């Protein structure tokens, strides 16, 4: 039997540069969905990111702004 554990992540404990795994944990979505959101242009709602080799990374401040914009759009 597989034990399911849910990791609680605090914003303060996160590094300044985030991986898709970090973001998936924060947003409670799959890493696959995070990568899909990274493929969308920022102007169309995608998560701002940059590449280091083939790895995609997101600055914590950029993710915070992205979440804020999503909330404002929903409320607007």
C-alpha cells in the first residue's frame, strides 16, 4: 500500500530561484501543467521563466507577480 504524504511548503522557505517541482508544490498542480504554463507567452498568461541549459527556472518574485495578476484578472 502506498502512503500518500502532502508536503507543506512555506513561501519564506523557498529559494529565490524556483524549479517546476517547487511551483507544482506551491500551486498544487502537476509539473507537466507547470511546464505547459511556462511554454505560454507571458502576455497570454504564461509563467515568466528563463533557461539554464535545458532547465527552466522562475524567479520567486516573478511567480508572486504572476499569481497577483491572475487574482486581479479573476476579480476584474
